[in-house]
C-alpha cells in the first residue's frame, strides 16, 4: 500500500461523527428522507421503552427496498450518489451520522419483494472500537426485528433499527423503564409527531399537489400535516413577479431560480382558540421557512438578515429551491441549514422591506387597539386625592358648559376666566383622574374641571389612552396598584397646578409645556415595545 494512503482511525472517526449537530427529531427526519427517496408511500416509526430501560427506535417503510449489495452500499460512510439527484438524500452520510448521533448500534433490514429474503447489516460502534477497523456486523435477524418488519414495512421495503440508544433522552433516570422515563418517552414521541407534521407537511397534505402523498405514523398515531402559513386565513404580500428569484453562479451563469412567498398571518386577537392552535403564532415562528425539494430544512428565524422582533411575528417567508441550487445556498450535511450569499441577502432585504413594514404596521395597530380597550383601575388615586385635605388647588366659582370656560379663584386672584374642558355626571371613582380615548392633541394629559352632578366642580386630569406613555408604561404597571396610583397623583398635581396658575396669558405657556413633555416621552419610548395581549390580560386580571 502506498505510503500516501492515510486512512482515518476507525474508532476515532466513527465516534467523532456522532457529534454533527443532530438531535433526535432531526436525526429521525434524516432516516425518513431515505424512505421518501426510495419511493415509499407509507413510513411508520415506533419508539419503544422496555421494562429494563432499553430503548429501541424502528423506522419502517414500504419503498423499493434493497438487495444485499444495496444494503452494503447504503451503510457505507459516503454512500454512492443516487441516480435521482432530486431525491432528499445528498451526501451519502445521513443514515449513518443521524443514527449514530442517537445510538451506538443501528441495523438496516431490507428486501425488494415479498418472496425475496431479508438482508441485514449494521454498525456497532462498540465493535468498531474493539476491532479498530471499519467492520460492519452481519448478525442473524432477531425475532423482534422480523416482527417489526412485517408490521411496519409489509411485503417489501426497509427497516432501520436503533438500539443501544444512549443519547435518545437528555438525562439518565434513576429507575430505568420507570414512570418518569416512560413520561419522557411519551413526550419524545409527541415532539416527533409535531416535528414531522411540519417538516413533511407538503407530503402529508392530500390537498397539496406539489409533492406526492405519503402517510406517516409514530407508534400508530397518524402524523397530520401542519402548514405554517395557514393559507386559509393568511394573505400574500408579494406580487407574482416578485416570487421568482433568478440565481447566478460566481461566473454570472444562470443556474436556476428560487421561489419566495411572503405570508401575513392574522393577528392573534382575530383568531379563535382553535385557529390559534393552527396558526401557532410566536416570536420565534417568524422568518424564513426554507424548502429543499419540498422538504422543510429551516423553520423560522431570519438567517442573519434581521433580528427577531415581536411586531413581525405574523410574517412568515416561504422559500423554495431544488437540488441544483445546493451549492449556491451552501446546504450542510444535515440538510438543516443554508447560507445566503451577500448579494442574495441584499436582494432579499430590499424585497421584503414592504412586507416587513406591513407586518409591523398591522401588529402595532392591533396592539394599540388592545391597549386603548384595556382598563386600568384609577380608583386609588381618586380616593387619595378626595380624602387629602389642604392640597393647593383653585376654587371654582362658576362654569359655562356651552363655552367650556370657568371662572376661578387661583394664584392670580379671583374672577380669573380660564378655558378648560368642563364635564358633568362623572363617576365618583373618576372624579379626579380618568383615562379617555378622545384626546386628539397628542398630549399625555389634559387638565379638566369635573363634577359628579351639575355643580361642585373640582380640578381633575384626563389621561390620553393613545399616548405611548399610557400604552407602554401605564398598562405594564397595571398589576401594581401603587405604581399606577403614583403616576396618577403626579399627573393630577401637574394638572391642578396648571389650573391654579393659569390665566389668559399663561394658558399658551402651559399648553406648550404639556406638548413638549408629551413629545419627549413619545420619543423616549419609541423603541419600547407595546405590551402584547397576554401582558394586558395578566395586568387587567391582576
């Protein structure tokens, strides 16, 4: 053998390849990719926990199956290139690296017809470590494996079996096979069902004609498609002309096109509980959903183009490409990540500008409407002001409802006429402080003269529900009565002082002060997010 041949150490490499970034769900999906590539119509998964704590995972499909040579080739690290380059397999590593990321022993059992013999080969990592060479195991088919093939595959197809599953759960349990470990396995199955329902939703949806229909199950539970774009309720915000992205090589040669759609989902406030379950709106759910040959390889996030922000949680981008663009998007070995070339990033940033603006505007409008509709209890401040003697405030001599003016005795003397909103029949718990949605000046507060009946007016203050300070600070403080009361007392004191020092000459100056303070507060709070519906609900209930 040539001295230039430098074969890798079998044990070091096969164990090193366990850490390629898979988790149980993504590893399982890689096995299912092979089943789909083998033209399977049905894929059945079973995750078993035995009484002694041993764990097995079975993947059975009714695809084309393989003979002895095919099984041998499939288990080679760097398996031969598939004849169909558009298949979901790519590097010839997925079966091995995905399996070994979860278990230390995996076997492949297959046949091409009901009358053909079953062929079995496998990798046992402990055996490779002991022998120090790339030697597979050719053990007899065990009874439980034969039964699993009949149950999960049928007449033909392929069965992958994982055993010695030392990485299937994140922790070891004191009682192997006990109640807590059983619960963990049930959660794992549920998580896998949810993952597969998204990753393969185009294959699972009988109404989606883009991919051929495939049935899947996990421990006999059917996997139903979950479309993250909720097309029944969502709308697209890119024109047809914008939905095709021509791609070029570094030499400027045309190498195909990617497809893109921008979906705006409904706001959560517009959805019923059942519809919320279908939309699954969340901050981490926004962003790119990348599909390679119809299979989802990236769910959510902006891939470095933008940051996650609550106002864009309704925006999801459907991005499609085929195997011919693998190199253009730097597809990784797990087929779970891509990278955008800087020129593509620039193009997408500009393309999605209007979609992001619309998502932001809709989110803010809904949150502002919810904030305006929210109710904060101002009773404590009203009681405190009404029960505190000797606070300095003007005496109201008379009011003119029609002209919205009053004659007061204040710091300038008696008989001072001021123009100020006059209100009668105000509820007792809002006589001094109340929040309204009728202030059009944009100011945070407005001094008013209020009465529970038609006489006995007192200085009060109206708070603007539309102002950022009320929506972003007051509403968040709603759960804390003292915080709201403190802000109420401060603004009432300012309003009462204005009334006490106002006259025809001073009124414009006070108006300017309120306008400047309100404007500065709005600017200071510009980057503070509005509270979401859950925040408002919690605050109101508190």
